[in-house]
C-alpha cells in the first residue's frame, strides 16, 4: 500500500465516522441518551486519532524527501 492509498483510506474512514455522528441523533429513541453520548465520544476520539496518524504520516514523508 502506498502512502497516498493509506491517506485515502484514513480520509474515507473519517468521512464515514462523521456521517455516523450526523445520523446518531436520529437513533436516540432506540439507543438511549447514554449510548448516544458514548458512541459520539468514541467516534470523535477515533477521528482525532485518525487526524494524528495523518499528520504523522505526512510529517514522515517530508523528512524522507529531504
């Protein structure tokens, strides 16, 4: 897998998580407020982790290209 392919996977996963967060409120009746809070927090944390991985990968390629 190339760096570009990896970054594209991260981007797609982040987009999926963001869409999941958008639709989560609609499911509050079935899931309950505590579950919604937990899923929201976990998804936001996952997005932050993906962003950190993206930054690290991009920074690593800058050092390698010098």
